[in-house]
C-alpha cells in the first residue's frame, strides 16, 4: 500500500484537491507521497474490521458496506490492522 | 440593438467607475477569506454513511428515535477540521466549503449515472429544471471532473474514492427516501398527471418537500444560550418523567429524540475540542498555540453549559447553526437579529473591558467568513437555477424592541462595519426600517450599501408587521410579538418571539424565530409561461406538450384572456398545493426536524416537533411567483395592441411569437438579455409587431394603464392563495421573490407580448422593472410599485442598479437615504441596490479571474459574480442603471 498525505494525521483538507500540513502550514495535495513526518491516521483501510471487496469499496465487520478512505478517528469499532 | 437601452440619466463617464467606499478587513479575516477564495465546493460521505448505517441498524424502532439516533451517529463521527487563524470553529463537513448528500431526502439524483433511474426522474419532471439551468463557471464551483475528483451537479467535488459508497448508500434509500415515498403517494392525487406536465414545462421550478424542506426561516438560539446543552438534556429528562406512560405519548419520543441529538452535538463539539488540543501540541508558533488552547477551552465550556462571554456565545450560536444545517438540506436559515441577541454578552464584556471594539470587529469578520463557507448540497436545478449557489443567511438589523422603541445598538453598528470591511456574500444584511431608527445608524447602512456589496437590503418594518398580524393573528400573535420578526432566507417575512434571556443576573428579551420554514409550498410559478399556455390553448410550445386542458376560446376580448389566465394559474396552484402537501407529510414522517425543533418555541414546551405543529406559529406555506413585470407588461401589450388599438390580431401575434419576432433565440446567441440579441432573416417581417410590443405601456413609469393591471393581478393573486390549504389545514399566502428562477424559467419561455425574446431572462424580483423599460426615473418606478398594498403578500422585491457616481460623497449619501425613505414611506416593502458600473460587470464576464471578489445583488441575495450562471449575469448587466437619483 502506498501511503499518501491524505492518510496522514497531519493532513488538513481545504477541499477535494488540496490541503495544508498541520505541522508547517504548507500547501500539500492529498495524493502526494508521504514525507518523513508522516503518521497514519485511523482509516477504514487500516482497520482489522475492514475487508476490501472491490476498488474503493469493502465491508465493515463483513456485514455493512464501508470504504477504505473513510477517516475513523471517531469510530468506536476501529482497530489497527 | 439598443446599446444605451438600459440607462436612465446622463451618459456615464468614459472611465469605468469603481465603488466609492473601500475598506480592508483585519489581516486574520483577510487570510481566512483568501483561504475561502482558494477553496472549492467539496462534498464527502462521512455523515451520510454513519447516518444511513445507524438508521438501518435500528429498523423497527420508533421513527423519530431512529432518526435521532441516525443524526447522533452522523454528528459523533464527523471528523473535526480547524483552520489556522480561526477564532470561530466548526463546519458542516471535512472541507472548508464542505457539504454532503442527504439521500434520505432524495437519492435519484445521486444515481443519475444509472440511466434507467435518470430517465425515470426526467420523465416525472423532477430533473427538468436541471437541464435548463446554467451553473456559474468560476469561483469555487467544481464544474468538471478531473483527476481524482468527480464533479456533481456542476458544483460539488467528490473524491473518486467515495463514489462507490455514494452509490451504495443511495441505493439503500431507493423507495424509502422522502422523494420516493412522497412520489408514491402524490400519484394518488386525481389530477397528478397535470403536475408532471407542469413540472416538465418548467411552469413550476421545484418540489420543496424533498429538495429544501427546511429553511427560509429564522433560527432561534435562545434555548442553548439560556440553558446550555446539559441544561436542555436535564429539562427533557424531567419532561420524560412527566409524560412517560401517560396519554399523548408522542411527547415521550420527542423528548428522548432531543436528548439523543443533543448528546450527538455535545460529542461533536468535544471532538472539535480534542482536535484543537491536538493542534496546540504540534503548533510551534506561541500565539497560534495559545489560540488553539483557548478554542479547546471554549468548546469544552459550551459543550455542557451556557456561554459566559461574547466569544463563547458567538461560538455556540455558530455550532448550533451548523447543527441545524446538518439535519436537512436547508437554504435560508437566517441568524435573524443577531446583534440584538448577542448584545447582552457583548455589553457585559465591553463594560468590563474584556473585549475591545477592534477585537469585536475581528470576530464579526471571522463570523462573516464562516457563514460564507456554508454550502447547500442539492441538484443543479435547485442549487444553480434557484439558489445561484447561495445559502441566504440573512442577518437583520434595526426594527423595534419589545416595548416599541428602536432596537438599534452599538453591536449592530459594528456588524455593519464588518460588512463593509469584510465584504462576503454571507451573512447578507437587512435593515428593518422604521421611522424610529436614528439617522447615524441609517447613514451607516448607506455607507455599507455604497460599498457595492449589495447589502444591506432595506425592508419596511410596518408592512411586515401588518402582514404578520394578518396571517398569524389567528394563532395568537399580538402587535408586541410582531415586533420580534425578522427576514428568513432572502426575503421571507418570518414570525419571531421575544425570549427571556437571563445573563449575569439580568433579564433581557431577545428576538428569535418562532415558526418553521416560512417558504414551502408551490415553488415557483412562472407567470409568463402560464400566459404562453393561455395564448396557445394550453400547450407548452417549446415541447409541444399539453399542460392545461384546451380552453378552445378565441380570446376575443381582454376579459376572456385574463379569466383564462386566472383559470390556468388556479389549476396549477391547486394540484401543486395538494401534491406538495403529500411530500411534506412524507418529510415530517421520515425525516423529522429535531435540531431545529428543539430550538423553536414552543416545541420543547409542547413536546412536539415542528412537523407536529410544535412551533408557536405554523401558517407558513405559500405560493411563490416569478416573472411579475413580464406578465404585467405582456397583459398591457395585449390589451393595448390586440384589444384596444387593434394594431395586430392575436393570430398575427402568435405567429410573431413562434418566430421570435424575427430574432435568433437566446440559446443560439448565448446571450440571455434583451440587449445584444441578433436579428434573423425574418426580422423585417415581424419588426412592426415587435415595435408595437416594445412600445406598449410598461410597468415602472407611473402609468395608470399598466399599473391598474398590476393592481388587479396583485389583489387577485394575494387573495386567491388563501383558498388553498397546507397539510396543517392552514391557508396559503402569496410570496413574490424570484431568487434566480427568472433565469431558467426565462430560458424555456417563448417570446412574450411585451417584446421580450425567446429564452431571455425575465425581469428579476417582483417589483423590479424589466431592464430598460423604466424610463421616468426611480420615483416613477416607486409610484408604480406601490399601487397595491404590499402587506397582502409575504414580500415584494425591488432591485435597483445605481451608478456609483450618482450617490457619491456625503451629499450623495443623504440623497440616497431620502430615495430609500421615499419608497418605504409609500408602502414599498423591500429595496435593494447594486452600486456598480455595468461596464465593470462586462469586463468581469470577459476576465473572471481578475474579479474573484466582485459581488452583485441578484434578487434577495448577494453572490460572487464568478459563481453566477450566465443567464443571471446577463440579466444583472442589462438592468436599468440610474445615473442620477
């Protein structure tokens, strides 16, 4: 899996095209490759309850649709893979 | 043709004039506004995902509890986003201009890529308005898909990673959404097929039940300000103890649903505080770090208890504003008389020297940016064709206090100043004009108007109160309470109440909204298009489909024409009112308003949500019209040319209309205003008839011939609405604002008897003259506009364009104020200005990248020029420009 800025806990989205790095306030893009300061943010794709089934779609606990890129910082079910 | 057509007064200077008043915002607000300018409208699936998942998990639960749990889940799972330098935090979704789809209202639109569903929706008339709407091509609109981003409705960007789940979630609402359930039952209305024809012909623009079921109303911030979130939860718990097991059990479920939703909102706020704390830990700049810590502390405080200072109060009302917006697709949730609501907090702070005026101004500027960030996710036809991307958060100033004295205060002066220094479309400002308001305040309003932002609107306090007492008197409204009114949405007169706020051991009566959406119902009816069907025996000549039954009349005299018009109009209102009632009934049963209800008096007292008439006032359904000036001018032309002077026959006229008076259509030319149209090879054949049409008496010139037609229309229209009932068994009232519908509705209408050409935009608003036809100056326009009693209608709307040179300097300001007073003293309801040189607008059309911040007034709202569709841009350019007042 390639880690990108959008998967980092320091990524702050301005919109669907771009964001800000919380560490230095520089403009970055969601699909930029991660830098040295990268720290993974909880997302479905990093969760042990998530099963990928097709591109950009899977299931949570194998019983409800879920999508890999959803942020899960407030999900009680989240468990790191 | 007619290059100077749209000017009144001497020709403008050769140089393009800029606006006279120019001030800059604070550095912080400028930074945040620039961030806004950078941001594109973006949508995400977080909230709808969790809403839908929780909803499905609770299959079989009491509907309002199920809804509350779904909303709670949505709030609790939202990822908080705080931007650098923000002093007021919180947003609808994970982006700066964030929003999200609400498939529980309507899912067909999101499944548009699936051909079969799309075709079904188009056939039923639901999406017709989308196809004739132009969306602004600049600014923050994501008009095209590119790379990892998909454009939805020509405005919203969605990351492609989220498209599959959007489709998955939308499918779960098929046959279950408000749209689908409402549609299922509205087909049981005997003449339902007529409704489909009316929608397909774009005689009516949209159904409010599933598109924008709430909004066009004034929020009420009193309850959280007075009791805090924990206090409100405690009140509900006590009420549950009283009502559980006793008759009228719906109250139990309502109180329980309020507790659930408040818990969700509390956790949402706490999640924001955690994010602020986190940001403080990684922030290197000491000042910013401290600000994050203060944000966190403020959020923790207001997550449980009432605010203890102005800044906390501001933060709290902002979060509750967003909380309401996240429960439904809403446009026009107005903060109301915010300067009067927050005055107790601000006065205490300023007296104690815990805040300065410059700090206040900075906060108010930040609030302006936050309001401007609000986006409403809906279809192209609604967002583009009706709203022009606007969300109509109208902040009102002035008016009277509970005891009848002027309500103006120092904080309102600062709100006006923030509107000047930090020009943004939201919140738009309105001055509730009363003779008791002092001159200094009014001149401050003039200074703000002269910035060219399009606000404040000038609104007649007495006319509004008379309307309210006429319509809500039967529900107990007294003159004292009528004074608490405010504008909901762009220009919807909305009832209010005086709420007893206790702060620092003092009692204040603050105003707040006390009715649900005041503009739901029959939206919008195209008057010129209905006249077209009269002239063509019930047919829509654009699609060649039958809309109304054949009248088979020869239309031999004016009365026959006028009576047939009234008959068709009545038929349209009748069927649309009934089908709309069914949609709203589906809405209140599936998608209960809980957040908005807990804020509205007297829902908590009664234990009922607003869908169960929990509000103090409930007579809020209306019939909205569009194209008044074109209808009146057309009737005038037919009366004069066909029936009185017999300059041409009705058959000759029909032929001329079908040939667009010998011009190319707007669709062919790409220009939607009367100016700049191009003759075709048939020009000579029809120029005589067209000349007669153009020269017929026009509204706006103090001409009794045409003004008497206006008066007859207004008296009849305002009266006939009450023959129809809302689902709450209350009469409808008239509402006369065009918003942006005059663009798409004009686009589908053939040439009209007033000389307007096919596809061109109608006159804006309801009291604005058609561009270039008001040749006797503003005072003649005012006399024409006030030939009828404006308090018969929820509103009337007049937009005037003035060249900056006409109101220049202090003397210009005084003249300007007298101009406004002249109209309002005559009984006019609303007056709004574009102080702009039209040539600047033309330049902006050519070079939009140089005019990102340019704002104009459309019809009841201000919008960035670059975010308007071309239909509306052309219409604003074409408006009559007064070079002198």
